[in-house]
């Protein structure tokens, strides 16, 4: 049953179909979860006692790391904390914020030739942005270029504007440059 105030609450429309508000909320929540998941995966460590697929992993940190969003350095990100771990056919890149802030970075990509980004999460101004492909749904895009042991990842991450979640999705261009031994 349709009531006039239902449009304001995001309930089903007159024909019983879900409103665009519910769809936008679901998409925003899903992308936010993917971005957080990518960041957690990038920051996690492998503590399994079993054998490793490619032996011990190599860890690289700091160096000449660059993280830019919309052409500007990602403020609040501690570039000295950015680490790159190669292990088991996967490359994980992760960072920490300055002083417990909210900015963050997590990337998981294949250690193939060429590498392919499996997931990427960026926290920019409190907004969780992601690049992922899951269940046939793709969010954002990323390309990887390799020059020796330096990886340059460029693309566009998408997510919800947490200051105005009903406005729909936002996208931001990014560039990440990291050395991984």
C-alpha cells in the first residue's frame, strides 16, 4: 500500500518497486565495504604455519612513494609507513595515517606480468573509495605499469560521498607509485 509520505522514507514506489534511494544506499554501503575490505587485506599479515607458495616474502617500505588523488598528494597519509609485500603470487601495498587520522591505502594485485589490481581501497576525506570487481559488478578502474621494481598504479576509484550519501557515487582519479623489492 502506497502512502504519500513513503517517498520521503525511501519505501517502495506506487508500483511496489524499490526506490532509487534504497538502491543508492545499497550501492554506497557495498562499495564502502569493499574499500574497507581491500584496506584490511592490504594491511593484514600471513600468519599461517603451512608452506608458502613462493617461499619467504619480500617487504619494502618508504622509499620514493607517491600517493596522489586528483593530482594532489593525499594529505594525512604517512608515506613513510607505506609497505609493499610480495608473497605467494600476490603483491600487497598498505599504509597508515598520520596521527591516527582516517586517510588510508590498501592495494592487492597479482604478481604477474603485467600485474592486475584485484582490489584497491583509498580513504579520502572520510570517503571510502574502491576499485574492485566482484560478482560481475565492477567499481572503478586501475592500470599498473612496472619499471624495474617500481610499480605505478593509475586509475579512478569510486565510492559514496559520506557527507551526502544520497547524492550518489563519486569518482576520484589516483596515482600510486611504490618500490617493491
